[in-house]
C-alpha cells in the first residue's frame, strides 16, 4: 500500500489477555489493512498496532477501528488511537526516571475516550509514599513502584476497580519500543 502521511498508534484493550479475545498478529494486521489503513505493523501479541492514514479525525478513526475489530472478531473492541505527535507529547510528560530505574516496575496507563488521567486518579486510592509514584501526562498515567514492594501498592489494585475498564496498560519496555517503531514508520 502506498505510504500515507499521518502516523498512528492503536493500543487495543483486552485482547490476548487471560485467554480472552485471542487475535493473532496476522489477523489483526489484515483487519487494519481491510479498513484501508496503510503500512500496518503490529508489535507483540498485546494489541499494539502502528499504521498510517490520510485521516486526521481521531474520533472517527477510533470508531471505525473499534467497529471493524468488533465485527470481525466478535468482541466489544476498545482502543486508544494516538497520532504520532500526541504519543510523543505523552512520553515527553513522563518523569525523567520513568522506565530508567531497574529497581522499579514502570507502567503507562493510557485512558480510553470519555475519561482523563485526572478523573482516573480521583477514583483510585492515593499512592503509598516512598513505595510508588504516579504522574499525569496527556492521556496517560505514569506509574512506578519499587519491585520489592509491589504487593504493598495501592495502584496494583487498579484492576479490581471499575476505572480499570477505562484504561489500557503497557510496560515501559513496550512503550519505548513503540516510540522507536512509530518514529521509523
């Protein structure tokens, strides 16, 4: 397919997790190509898709992708679609040590449409001082925790909170690799 101008990243929620919504990378790629998206690439099995599109309306693009996935794979697809510049802005907002301290676990919690990082934080317990830290970026929460204290964290319980349904989570290694791949797309 010919190269299209705008680079995007799709972060799909809830595929290939816990044996549910199993979708192969090849099937995922084919679905995006059938939606007339260009230069489609996937990264690992957790729902990371890079692509190009001439479209600029992210809301419309998100709806088209979610509908296409839902129809093809018979599940309620949810996705965060980030233009290249927004993904870069989100990463630029990360604390300088996020993902760079091997003694800590680092996750990025991307918010789905209809919520914001501040709204998510308001529904969660406060992070435990000295053990974990959370900072807000555009459309994302950056969470870090001492690996030795992971069982003591409040943020680890996010999956038990209803707000978890409004998030898709990636670890720092995946986030950094996606940034590299998006730059090269």
